[in-house]
C-alpha cells in the first residue's frame, strides 16, 4: 500500500518568507509526528498528533512554527518568517497507534533551504 | 531527560567484515529500543526493534539485544555487504514520556567497500 508522502520534496525560500510543508500519512494511522533532521542537531522531534487529541507541541523550536492536522489525516507544518537556521530536512512519520513500541513509518522528507 | 548515544563515525569496512555499532541510552521509564536505517536517497526505515530486557531484535542479518543492566542496544552483523552502506540511527521511545516520540542518536555512516 501507499506509504507516507510529503510535498514538496525540495523547497528553496528567501529569508523572511513563510513556507508550508505537507504530509499525507498512511491511511488509518492515528498517530502523526514531525521531526527535523539537520547537520548540527541530528534528528529532533517537533510535534505529535494522536487522533482528535490536542497536539503535543513541546518540540517546536519557536512560535514561528505551527502545525495542524485536518480530519485526522493530512498535516501541514507552517514556518513563518523563515530564518537560515530553519534549513533542514523535515520528516513526517505515522504510526498505527500512538503506542510507544509501535513502528513509525517515515516519509521521504522535505528539504528546506532558506537563502 | 531521555538521550541516546552512538559511537562516533564514519565507519568503513571491507565486504564480509564483522560490524558492531555501539548504542547506549538514558531513559526515565522502560523504553522500547529501535534501529532505523537510511539508505542513500531513501527515507528512514525500521531495521529492528526490542521492547523489553533481553529481547533480541533481528532483520536482514543484523541483530541487537536489549541490555537493561548496561543500558545498551548494540547493533551487530556477522558479514556486511556493500548494500549495507547507509546511515544507522539508534532510537528509543519512552512510555514514561508525554508521548511516543522517538529520541534518536546522532547516527553513524557505514561504508562497505568491495
């Protein structure tokens, strides 16, 4: 079946612009995660959605970052007023449940470059 | 807080060599442990996992044993192939945490030469 998809695959933007990154999780998966992969920081957790519960935003690095998940499926990560330090690969993952021992399935990522 | 420490890389081996990649962890609770792999040009995928002490995860000839006494989850393979060249990440998910997020090590790049 279809895996996790993300769009765009690459995004180049100017400093100060807003960007939106999209994630389509595996159908039926209730848990959705966003991570960021950068050279300096490795893989960092950003935000977690589980069903209709309020998201866990504890990993978001600043208030310029926000995310939503519509209808328990597609998620959008928005970065406002982008900065050069936001340049990274943004990864989305989904899991059948939010149980801690379940496998997370990752998308191919969106490579964001802020110039 | 939770953390995962992996040995420094990169690692370069000849084909058929023995591989060990060290991983140790710190966690509040009793975590599940994972090895994820990222092949060139591909996304992260689960290689193996273990959910309780003394469990051994295995896949594609790779093995790792959950050692609670040493808080370790070292990855081993008896005979590596060129196709094993990739970046390997050790990770944990802590049931005592606020959610089931993964905490990753920094990753290690493995290159296998023919």
